[in-house]
C-alpha cells in the first residue's frame, strides 16, 4: 500500500487517546496449531472510508514514519470502512506507552491495563510456559467481555493447553486476581484534556438539527453517548462545558446532550474553534 503521496500531519496525543476512547479496540488473536498457541496482541481503530485520513495521521503521529505495510490498513467493502491495525509485541508495546502518558478514562482504560499485563506476560519467563498460557487466556477473556467474535470457549482452550493434566483453576484465579489487583483502575470523576474531548467527540459525537413543522421550530442538538460503565466520561464532559444533561437511554447506555441554543453558541461551538475536529 503506497501512501507516500498523502499529506500527513502530527496530531495532538490527547486527541488520539480521545479518539481511541470512542472507536479503538484492544484485543488478542489466538492462533491455534496442533501443539502450539500463538497469542497476537492487536490494536484497532475503524472508520468510515470517507474519514480514513485521520487513521493515517494517527499512525504517523504514533510512529513518526511513512512505513505503511499492506496489512496495517484493512478495507471492508461490505460496510465501506477502513481499519488501522497494529499487531505484534513491539508495536503494541509502543501503543501501551502512549496510553500510560495520555491515559484513557472510561472502560477502555481497564481493557488497556489488562492488555498491558498480557503483553508483560508474553515478554517474560516468570512462569512455566503452560501455566503462563493459562493465565494469558484467563486475562484475555476478562477483556471485551461481550466476546462476540470468539470461536472457542475459555474452558475449551484450557483443556487444549492442559490435555490430560487437571486444570489448576484455583491457582489460575489466585494469580490472575493478584495481577489485576496490582493494575486495578477505579473509574471515578476525571478531568478531561480539551484535545481528548475533541478526539472523543470526533469519534462518537453528533451535531443534529431537527425540524418541527407543527411548532415551526428548528432545534439544534449536540450529543454523545457511552456505555454506563464509562458514564464518568459523560459527567466529566458536563462539568467541562458547564451545561447540558445526562439521560439514561437503557440499562447499558447513557447520553450527554446539549439543546439550549445559548449553551451551544457560547460553550460548545467555541471549543471546536480552539481545538478543531479532524
């Protein structure tokens, strides 16, 4: 894939974190052979093809290079999207260092922490190989708990690793709890960087104008939603802009919304003149 003719520019690092909070994903691919398991750390950000330039700029900012490999940007014709994909220990370690300096604030912060712990396990030899694999599988299945793309259950993988040896469930649980205890993150009230906010809204925010013919009314609205597990971010946005309301949409989802025209004019719009969307 030749992108050397593209115009790339450096993004603010907090913008990348906010954008990842909206559209990024940390996960592990498990390549299973007859007697071997290959664990591949992967970081993805997916966008509609019309917004793909931001993906190229993210790569250029994180790695400061024009080296675009053919499998780094994956197009899906069926939904007209392009995915920026970073795979492997070395480059995913670079990704983790970025999020240590410019942290996530929602549920993905917990996922990135677990992602980091698995990378540490893959990089050292503290445990014997078999037990290390069991720990890694247990940690992986605690990430992205929806797990819709998983082809095998955790128990099936355990059995494949241990074969005829009893699975040491208690030992696994004790060690995993210790690993998670050392990296536990409480998602309490947070203060958001302005560029983080721009990245987050660039990924998940909406600006909408509705019309009511009966009332002869035009209604502009700014909104952004999140899972309730990341509702602390919505509260932080409300504090930052000093306006708007948070609504419970469902048991799993909430939305921060600003409808007051003066608030939109005086507080929301000026933010994007200073920290513009990409």
